[in-house]
């Protein structure tokens, strides 16, 4: 359809058009999620789908819609610096809306939610296009959108302690993927927000969290002599996630039960990985 058609839908507050079937509209919007034009992708396709999900338009079709978004995660997977990233990244964002709707209204079988979670995590770890903002094309933001989706998944009543521990490991593994460039477009904050969703379930024990923080801390020390090349590039993602989580945990208005103990663990990790900057200055 012409851009004018969707502009009319937009001006009408994303009311579902009655001149075409929902299936046709959804297929077109799904294709538009992969557009390299931010006005089409961010301004039309994503808000239309998200609004219709929130309004219950897809309640009887949520399984099929989520399956379509999961399929979109595979489009061009493994490519770098190509436009296929938009379809993958925005499919993750729409999948998050499907999960959010299910969290509130319990519309999807538990087995399907767990399957979506497995596929989401697999994509997240295999994604190689980690660009944030792309000049002339807008936000790609696959890592940020993946983190958002994992955070919503963590709120699902279908996930218990074992599944939440897996998601925690997935976040660490994503940050530690070898060769990942420094994440500079707010991704550490989005990853920390996802961790906060996990923590607020209040089922992950301190022993598990200490081990997880220790894994990141071991990769966050730019003064490790074994690091080849620029050590600040190699350690940036782990270091910034630890810092972002410390800020999120410190300032959260609705903190998890583990906050006091976990803050101490994070302080130790940050102190150890930033030791040269924290040394007492010598008096002259």
C-alpha cells in the first residue's frame, strides 16, 4: 500500500482499518518492520503492531503473531552492517509486546512461551550486528531490543528459578561474546534493566548472583596484563554493565529483596576492576 494509506491510519490513532483483512494488514506491517526508513519502521509498523497488541486486537491470534516475530529473528542472521538487522531487531521488540500481553492476560500456552524464550535467547547470542544508531536509517539497536524482550520474558509466570538463571547467563554471555565492539548507545543500561526484571522475581539466590558478577568482573579489568590490544575496548562491555547495574540497583524505587547484599558484591567487583583509579594518592 502507499505511504499515504498508513499515514491515515496513524492520524486515526492506529484504529484498525475496516477496508482490509487483519491478516493482510499484519503481513504488510511485518514486512515494514524490516524497512531501512525509520518513518516506516519506527513511526508506523512497530507502533501499529504494538498498539493493536495492547488493545487486544490479536488476543485470539497472539500465538501466530509471536511465531511470526520469532521467524523474523532469523532473517539474515549472521550478517553485519546490512539492512537485515532492522527486521531482526524490531521483530524482537514486537515479540516483547506479545510477551507483555500474555503476562497480563495469559493467552499463550506455557510451552510456546518457553519456545519463544529459547529462540529469543539463541538469536540474541548469535546476533553479530551490534550497531546502535545507523546514519540515515535510524535505530538498529538489536542488543537493546533483545535486552528489552528478555526483561519482559523474565516477568512471565511460566518462568521459574531455573529458567531465570539461564536468562541471567544469556545476558553475561552476550556481553562477553568475543569480538563484540564497545556498546555505546545505551545498551548496558538496557541490559541492566533486563537484569532488574530478573532480580525483582526474588527467586535468584545470592550465590548464583555472586558467581555471575564474578564472571563479569573477571572480564572487566582493563589492567589485566594478559589482554592483547586496547584493554579498554576489550573490557568496556563488562565494565559498563557492572556500572549500569550498580546504578540501577542503587536508585530503583522498587528494589529486589537481594539489593543490600548484591550492592556489596557489585562494590567489590567494581573496586577490584578499577583498583588503579581508587588507590590512595601519595602525599608529597
